[in-house]
C-alpha cells in the first residue's frame, strides 16, 4: 500500500481545471458558471456558452453540480450573495 494517499474519495477537479472553474465563478456567479461548464450541443445558445470556457481545459460538458461549485467557491474565498443585486441609488 502506498502511504501517500489520504483518506476519502480523491478530488475530481484539481489543478488548472479547478482554477478555471473558480475564475468562471468569480466572473459569472454559481448559476452562470454552471451553465457554461455544463453546456453541450449545437444550438446557438449552447455554442455561445461553450465559447466562454477554455475548450483546451474543459473540452466536454462537465456535469458539475451547484453544491460542488459552492464548495470550490468557498474554498477559494469567494463571497457570494443570494438573489438579485441591489440597484445602485
């Protein structure tokens, strides 16, 4: 047995893919990042979403869930707010 392995299930999203996901969360929020990462297909809307992600790092749709995105955001120290933003007065 190898002594380098930790307990539990290994992380799925690591390295450059993880940093790309975190940057998408910073720019688009959880819902927008999930739409971009899970986009697949050939419709015009899907192609626009696919164009917003790095196709070299994420060539196919990930199927990533909202709780997973939330965990990555909290680990990166991103402060997220619920609901619609307030109007600037």
